């Protein structure tokens, strides 16, 4: 059930990068960015020389992340000469700007009325369970009735914006000892504006909390697939709260979180972040993605990722694209094919990539009645296997 819970949320993806018009490389879209001054360094082998940090320091830079198991590092503060020196090193395959994936707006939710805590043996009594058609569709109530509520011995890492472990639906379900933030600037915001002792993984945006509660919840407001599985918050996406931090999900934090999960016995991770790029040969970013997920498999970590929310045919590389007239007014959409389309992280090895389904309602009501529950959600990316 923990895996099913993660899969149920994978379709709740941050919007992937889209081309603004035909002929625009998705990688160059203004909806994605590359971290100024932060460089991805990929070594030829899955190892990092012992003197690497000292060498970078001598060039005036700093090693921000060193992922020894996959032979990847992220460095900052290097000038053009320093970057060129690294690129000329025979032990290094790639030096390129760090990629930062976009973060969607917070999940919108109506104000919910507090209720008295319920027994976690009765998730079907959650206040808003009647709206959760997806749980009935996967047979969760039958599993609960049979006593299958998940095991506290199973841990699911939520690689996202963090977890609000004070939320009534998550209280007691978050393993704070193993939770980590991989965003120093976000940590500083938490320390400055929240009460002393607040864990850096605290969610300032809301997306990660929503994802986590779908996997495992106390079922006070909304039921999760399980109610006993432990969650581990792995914060990789900056909230941008009140302009205090920039938004986005840096590759350095993402890859560090997955490597950390693999090294610390986490069973499953859910990654509802993604983007669409065009392949640039065997680039350093793509090489790092494959190394990370290969390492996860070696360490028996199951990785569930989102397909994305742009109605893209991942098998054929067809991207819905806006069409504009001479005045700049949008007059329709067309499908543009990108034969070299690369879906992060659907096109990665050893991941379970999940699209979204969405029911239709004869009354257009959230309360149903619903039909065609297993049909593809209109916005969801799709494909049997992605582009590999």
C-alpha cells in the first residue's frame, strides 16, 4: 500500500517545462532555469578524488555537494578560468551549469473545519473521505476493512517541498530523525521565521505535505492510502515565500536527496517534480540522472516519479504547443514533435513513472456521481514507456 500511495501522488506533478511556440527548444523555455554560477561536475568514474575540494578551493570555489557513490559534485564560485580548468581535467567528463526545475503554485484547498481525532483504524471516517474517489477506485477501503493499514516498518521518502509534521493528518507519522533539508537558504528562512527548534524540513509551501498525506495520513481531514506507514521528509524545492528565497528544485538537492534515501534504508521515494528537455548528446545532466537511479536500484530503493501535467505523448515526443496570430493573440494549439524529447524523470532508468486518471461527473460536482474513472486525466502526460 505504501507503494500504491506514492504512485497515487506521482501524477500531482509540478508542471514540466513547455515550449512557448513551435520551434522553441523546451530546454530553453523561460519556465526552467540554470543556477547562476553553480556548476555540475561529472567525473569519468563513479568516484571523486580525495583532493577535489582542495583543488576547487584553490581556484576560489566551493564544493556544495559531493555525491561520492555516483561520482558527481556541484561547485559554486568558480570564474570562467576555473570552469575551463575543470573541463580540461582528464578525470572529469562534464562541467555544465546546474539545472533547476520549476515549482508549481501551492495546491489550492478550501478551508477545512477541524474535527476530533479519529482512530487510524477507521480512515474511511475522515471528514473529506467522501470526495476521495481515487481511494475507492484502488480498493483502499477493502484493504482497510481487512486490517491492511500499512506498516510502521515501511518508510516512504517525500522528495518535495518538505513536510508539515505539525499538520493533524501527519502528526506522529513523520520520522524527523531521518528527515533532511538539502537547501541551506531555505533552512535559514525556517530558522529565522519559525519557532526555535523547528525542523528544517518544515514545509513552507504545501505541496510536499499534500503528497505525504496521500501516502500516509491520520485520516482526520483526508484519508491516505495507509495510516501507519512512516514518512521521511526530503526537502529539495524552495518555496519562494514572500520573496525570501528563489523558487525551484535544484538538481544538486534532488540528486543528494535520492542518494541519501538509498544510503539510509528508505524503502520508497516519491518525486512529483519534472521537466521536458531535448537531448544534447550524452550531457552531464542526463548522465547524472541515470547514475542516480542506477544507484537507487543497486541499493534496493524504489523510485516513483510523475509523468507531468502537459498532455504530452511521451512515446512519440508530441508536445501540445500554443499557436499565435500576428498580433500575438493565441488562436489555438498544435502538436509539435521533438524526436529527442527527454522527460525528467520518466525517461530515466529504474523508475516507476505514473500518469493521472480523472473521472468525469454527470453533474460536474466533486461529490460525483463519477464515471469513466480509469480514463486518462486530460492534462496528464502519457505513454507506455516514455522515450528511452
